[in-house]
C-alpha cells in the first residue's frame, strides 16, 4: 500500500466510513494495528458526541417540562369542571412543549364502567394549533384495553412505544389523525384518584426514550395536581 492509499484510508476512517473489520485487508501488520487504533479513537469520539447530544436533548426536555409545571402552578385560573381545567392545561403544554404532539384524556363525568377515558383536546405539532373537542361533536372515548390509551387507563402504567407499528396495543384511534411513529403516555393520578391520560407523540421513530418516562410521569403528576386543585378551588368560589 503506497502513501496515497494510506492517506486515503486514514481519511475514510476519520469520516467514519471504515470499521475495524474493514482494516483486516491491510497486509502490513504494523500499519494495520496503527489504523485500527485510529479507528478505535474515532469510534470513541463518535460515542462521546452522541452521549453529549443525548444529555443536551434530555436537559432541554427537563427544562421545558419544568417550565410548563411552573406556569401551571402559578396560574390563578380556577374552573368549575375538569374539562375546562384540562383545556387550559393543554394550551399551556402547547406553548411550553411545542416540539411534539400532545393529547389529554379525562374520565367522563358518568363513565358507566371503569377504565373509560374521553378526549378533551390535543395539540397538533405540524399545524401548530390546539384542537379542543366541542360539546356538539361525538365524544372520542377509549374503553378498557382499547388502543394504547385504553391500556394505560386500564393498567395505570406509563407506556413507551418507540415504534408504534411494532406494538399491537397501538390503534389508529390513538394517532388522532396525525402522523405518529413513536408515542409515550402516562396516567394522571392525584391523591389516589385516576383522572385521565396524558399522551405525547412524534412522527419520528424512536423519538422518545427510557429517560423520558420519568420526565413525563412528573409532568403528569403536576397536571393531575393542577386539575384537582383548580377545580376544588373553583367549586369553592362558586359555592354560596
């Protein structure tokens, strides 16, 4: 192997176009060992960059979630019913966490059976707008085990779907007509009372990771707390 070929090979290694296995064809043992060391250093550098990028993304998500929680807790708006409070929460979520779709489901006032949740509204990331379900529309209700929303409602557990096409729990109804490839949703519980489900989705597969679970669960705790107390105070204010 002449000098020009060696230089070209090193450039390919630095660009990440060659793996250590590709270097097995180099006949000179000393040169092959040196090139493999360079390849190993490049691989370590790539891993370090990916780790730092993941930390940055995770940090940004935490900051945005915390900002959303603070805005909710500082809100002086109180409501006579959970639906009104949930719609207000969704509007704040769309402002503080605008980089993915979001949806809020609540237990109906007269559910009839355990595990039912009804869509209150959702935020469409692509259209950059909040869609609130109207009183005149047919309510979108998930029964127990109906789609991933129904599964979370029934089991009271957070669900993470890195690829919705590979999870049999996901149904088209869960996508709300939007392009959804990955999804994460958590139950809303306050003082032991199940109140509904909070869902985030994205068009990119694998957008959500394991470290997002705790962030979303914390968000769910804040929203459930806000729903419970804003309605509690709202009802007290309306009482004679």
